[in-house]
């Protein structure tokens, strides 16, 4: 690996020399030759059709531009497909793997294959069990702290109801809320669901759930249908919507606006809706007065972190050498912080 890095340096120096002689064509030819020496970064994405992950992909691609050759594959939300893609990447001899698991519980299979091939592996976004990661000394994780997004939602709820006591529609001093959860077994979804309410309670609010927790697989349409059913049974009784992501929050807003709530029109009745991700659709809804707030999962910061760590790993250096990042107390995970977004 280090040899490759040296060769890359030398190639760059040669390119500079040629460019200085004014030989544009030669420089281009040499750039092609140099790209053959660039590290190969294999990226497995759980599915391309995910707004937040698209932001991460774009940032990662941009950050690696000119510094690495990227092999990227769409797992299409199917672990078997992703396993096949992994095999192909290992066969192609990538220098580092960046893996956004379809199913985080299947990570042990990835670790086995990557370690057998000696390829450093950076899991990101969907978090495998830390014990699984620790079985391979060249594996790490870059993600967020699942509890943080929920806690931030809990803090936002406190601010909203302090500012707008009239949102307590029935004036009983309690907040009647509905909860929209991503996936049933996803640790991130479970943590967001739990900590949003726990934090609101820790902030001194009384929380009362209306209906069951709606598990809508992060999906806008599924959430819209579930919200329509809840509103049909409880119109006027829902005072807050908490969603694990903006996709579902947008679905809830569609259901609300279908019956005249959250239309953004002056004087229209309003139920605060809070999501996570700060997608463009959510930012737009917030700016139009249809949604209260979201929690920014900084996809660009995530993409940049993956790029920096991947380049280190591909060069045979320690994951975090010379970077601004630090491992948390697990010793194998880098946490990119969340931030509240209220427009
Ligand atoms: Ca109330």
C-alpha cells in the first residue's frame, strides 16, 4: 500500500513537471496513467433511492475526486444483492471498502470476507454491532449517535410548546402526540423513538401517546396513509407529530393538509410536525409554515469524513491519521454531530 502511495506521489510530481512544460496533451495522457495508480475505493450503498444517503454519496464522490477511483454499487435495499456486490469488489482488488449495510446485522459476513482479503473496511450510516467490528482490526464505523437525534427532537418539542402554549389544543397541560418510527428493528429508529419522548419528559413536559407507534419504514406514502387513519379516528386530538425521518413527516403533513391543517395558509389550523434529516422537502415545508422543525443529519460532513478516512486506509495509514476526527469511547466509531434546523 505504501509503495502505491509513493508511486502516486511520483506520478503527481511527473505530471506537474510535464504540465509546466506546457504539454497539455501529455499531461492528460499522464493523468490517465496516474489514475491507474490512484487508490481504488469500493463503496456499497444500501439503496441509491434515499435522499439523505444521496447527499452522503455526492459529498463522498466530490471529496474523492482526483484522489481515488471510486467503484460504487446500489444494493437496492437487498442484502443478498449487496453481498454479491461485495464479492465483485473484493475480486477487483479495491484498496478500501466503504459499506452502508442493507441489514446491519449481516455485517459479520462482510467483516469475514474483507478481513480474509485484508481490505480495510469502513462501515457507515447503518451501524453494525461494535463487537462485530472489533473482530477485525482494520474495520471502523462512521455514523451518528442514534440517541442524539431523538434528544434534539425532545429539546425542540420543549421550545415549540414554550413558545406556543396554544398548541395544547385541549388545554390539559399534556401533549397528545403520535409517533412515526422508521423500521421496527433498526437501532437508529428505536433510539429516535425512545429518546425524543424521554428528552421531552426530562424537559418537564407531560407526554401522552395517541394510538400505536406507526412503523412506516421511513416511507412517505406509508406514513401518509397511517396518518390519515389516525386523523379519521382522532381529528382535533393530535397535538404533535414526531417522525423518525423527514420522509414520514412529509407524509403526515400531506395527510394533515388534506383536511385543512398545516396548509401554510394564514390562520389555518396547525399541528407541529418534527422530523429528522433536513431534506430539501422538509426545509421547503418549514419555509412554507407547514412543518415546525427537523434535525440536520449532516450528509456532507459524513461524506467528507468517509473520504478522509478511506484515503488514509487505502494508503495503509491509520484510519484517523492527520484528520480532525476522533473515535468515541468504543474506540472504533466516529460520530458526526446532529444539529437542529428550524429554517
Ligand atoms: Ca393536550
